[in-house]
C-alpha cells in the first residue's frame, strides 16, 4: 500500500493564482481531511469528508474548496492564492470509528 | 469547543536525561487523547493513544482527568527522539484537535 500520497511536494504561486493540491489514499478509508501546519499554531483543520459526495468545513475553510467524487481522492483547491495561505498542507485519512489518522508527506506552498 | 495546549514550543534535554512534554486539554466529555510525532522530513505518525496504554519507543502518557492533562514522558531520552511532538484530542464529533506542538531536541 502506498498509504496517503500528496502532490506536489513543493509549489510556489503568485498572489491571485489558483491551483489544486492532490491527495489520494489506497486504504479504502471513508474519512479524509486537509490540515494546514503553521509555526506556533499546530495543525488546523481546513475541510473534511466522511465519504464520497460528502464534505464539510473545518476550522479554517475560507479560501479553499474541496470535493470528493471517489473514496480514494480528496483534492484541495485554492481559488485565489493569498500570502496568508503560505503553509505546509497535510492530507490525512482514517477509518470512521477509529480516530487514528494516517498522514500524507505534505505539500509546502509559498504564495508570493 | 475543544482546546489542546502545549505550553512549551521548544524543549532541550541531554541524552540520558528524563523528558516530559506537557499537554493539557479542555473538553467536558470523555475525549480520546493522542500523541503524534513528526521526525525531520517525515510525515506525522501516531506515537501513542491513551486507550491502548502502550509504551512506544520508551514513551508513556497517562491521562489525568482531574488535571485534564496527558503529558508524554520518557525516562531516558535518546538523540533519535529529537522531533516535533503534537498532542491531539478527539471529542464527540471525532475531529482531531491538535496542540501547537513542542520541538524536542536531545543534546549529545
């Protein structure tokens, strides 16, 4: 199993540009989520999904969109990138009913 | 709302010394508590969870409901323990809430 994979590993955007961070898992986990990791703030939940076709907002959803068309994939879209979105983004998945989350390797995003 | 507090951003200890990483939580129900670890250039991974009561890599953590704490302890720190440690709690909505993390450095 590859587990949770994320692409790209690094990305630099200009303010106003849009892009999609990809996340995929091959463990048939129903629950998937996106976090951002900022120094001194830990990990904050952006959006999550409990299954295909179902998404919901987390703690810091503004400026981000998600969709879940399949169990495996959970892309995160930045609609109009802002410098405040410079961060490391982690995707995670788990089985519903078990709180242990499996994390991807992260995407380091810089918005200039 | 849940809140997880890790008061120390940075913690340095010498190899062989005891180490304790503090974590306090606020939740009125019965949360599940976790410690996640992120070694340099690696992804976050679960270190231990309170319901399993395991000792992983020599680390233990006891849930103290009276003090709402879940401190992580190891009697003899090793250099390979140097990493970022996150405490996390899961409440009724089963969402993980993370603390701000503690960067542990074990000095030779």
